[in-house]
């Protein structure tokens, strides 16, 4: 803080504060300029007040003259007319022989005329001087103001630069506040990064702008006529069942208020023109009060649909944009709309374990040729940690299975982990703790991110029982519940073994 006193408009600064920085000197100069401008402002206010006072005084005299019956506009001319009449009176008397001599008369007339002219000249001179004084004063003030502005222009520019720099370097909330997400882009909070996935639509080509959107052609008569198809590459069923690998597709879209329906399909590569569909998502705004249908299709036959009231979902029809996320896990397809977990379609057939990709289809019409109405702006495919919470009791489509694993253990009530380093440390800890139960090949440990549990797969059923008894004092250990995918895979293996043993004839199916 700089303490100074003002004397003759110059700053007297204590010697121990010298030398001043450029910013401090600029502030002092700006302060002096401000004082000068304030002085000019006070002068202008004083002058305006004086002018108002004079105007009020004239108005007051005018009102008094009107009350006395005198016209204020001709009041000044009256004395002159009176003097002129006096000057004419001797001429009338001369004509009747009663006036004074011609010399006296002419002298009186000349004296009266001279006096009147002098008075008029004095009045004009006074008015002219007042006008000139006003004009001179105004010009002088304008010159001073221009001089001050010219002298302070450089300092003002420097001050503005300092203020601009301060605003740029400011760390206030308003400067750093998120300016919002464009309506046709993913929110940064969803972490749809290029590191963990990639944008499938629109593809980064010069011919497509960032706002390019796909909509079903109005003249389409079949689902695959003009539809949008995208490949969900680098898909591995085993990794997805464990919560790893590419497992999430995100869609930024908008559906107009008058739209009746729209849909998406996820299918295996051998879908036979989408004759077989793993997951079908279909909002219908005007059917049965509004509903969302989840279903699958096998060889052209639709399965038992799950009908969920549209009112349980966030608004999607008539909104500027919405974000739909379909996350694939070991139990099924979890549906999220604008970050809300809305439904799940559990696996009805095993995920294709030999496939390296899935197909995502946006049909143009329904099965009856009725055109669908919506717009797709962006599609992202990649890996995201599982978004479903532990409590799924209120999620439509979720059926809890009671079948337990023979060799997999569920370790719960662990501290939550987030980073890759934390995951590796937990995996190493559990591998050392349960090593003796894994036999010659050791144990398999799965540690999901952002979770408080882990899975440990041991050698045998007996080893699992032994681990539960011996490790219960250190960890909370239970048998793991089978996911829907694992249950289906076990059923397939059982059916295959039974068929190989000849107990059932496969031709009867």
C-alpha cells in the first residue's frame, strides 16, 4: 500500500517507497488526471447552476411585470419612445409660435438622439461582451479538456492494458466457470475421451461439419433402407463379462415433439440383415400412454418385450438434445438416459465369444414400414467403468439370480479404488493372500475400478470352501453370484455335454 499526500497536484511520496514501479506510477498519474477531470466537472456543475439561477430570476421579474400590467417584451423600448416624443414636442411649439428657437430645438433634439444612441450602444456592447465571455469560457474549457485527454491518452491506454491483463490472469469463479456444453456434443463430465474410445459418427472428414446429423429418410419403406450402421470394434465378450474392454456406446440425439417413435439395434456380426438382434431399444411416445420397449430377436422372431412407462425416463421427446448410453456387462445391456439408470435388458442368448465386433444399427422404419423420426448427432464407442450402482432392486428388467459360482469368491467391504496403480496394488495383495487356494496355476483376481469389491477365482469347489473359512477373519468373503451371461454359458456347456453323451437327440430341436 502506497501512502502519499497531494500538493499542487503532484504526489509527495516518502523516500523509502521509491523508486516506484511502472504500475504504481501509472496509478498516480491516473489519480491526478481524475482530480483534474473532477475539477472540470465541478466547474461545469457550478456554471449550469448559475445559468439556472439567472433564468429563474428573469422568470420572476417577468411574473412581477405581468402582475403590474406591463408587457415585459416592450418594457425596455418604452423609455426610448418617451424620449423621442419629447424631442418632437419643440417642433410642434415652433409651428404655433410658442416653442423655443430653432437652435435650441435642434440642440435638444440632437442631445436626446445622442443620449438614446449611446444607451443603445451600451446595451449592445454589454450583451456582446457577455456573449463573448460565455463563448470564450466555453472554448477555454474545451481546450483544457482536450489537452487533458491528449496528455492522459498514453496513461489511459497503459491502464487499460493493465486491467485487461489482470482480467486474463484472474482466477475468479466467473473466469474459470464452465461455459456450458454445446447441445449436440457430449458433456465433459461424461469423459468420452479419445484415449478410452473413439467417435464413430460423424467421422472426422473434411466433407462433414461438426454439426452433421443423421435422420431417417422420409421416403424409406424398410428398416435397412437408408439406415445408419456402425461397427463396434475391438469387442471381447470375456472382457466385457469381467467389466473390462470396450463396453459402452454413447449416442447424442434429439427427437422432435411430434415424433412417434425411434429405435436402435445391437447385433452380432452374423445378424443376417438384423434377423437376429441382441438388444432392441424402442421409445414409443403415443402408444399406451407412452412406453419404452426392450427386446431381442432370434431368427426373425421377437422375444418377450419389456414394456416400461415412458414417464419413468427423463424427457427425451421435444428436448434440444439427450444422451443415451448403452453399457454392456456380464448381466446384460444397461440403459442410461442423461446419466440416469433407466432399465436393463438381461442377456437372453450368450454374447458371441468368437466375435471381434458388434454392429449398431439405427433403422429408418419399423417392421411395418412406418418412418421413424429423430436425429443422431454423435456416436462414441469405448471403455467406461461400470455405471450401474450396487442396488438394482428398482431398475426395470433386473432379475437377481440365486445361482452361485462353484469356484469364484466375492470379496466385499474393501476401500474404493480409482487409479490404475491402486488396481494393480489390490490385485497383487489378493493374489498373495489367496495364493495357496489357486493350485498350480494360481488364482485369478478381478478388481473393478471405482468399486469396493473384488472377485477371486480359486482352483476348486473345496478350495473355495476352505478359503471362506480361513480368510473370513481378514476379509468379507462369500461365493460370487453368477451373472446372466455366465449362467447362459454354463447352460450351453451342459447342453453340449449332454448332447455329446447321447442322452438327447439334437435333431429333435
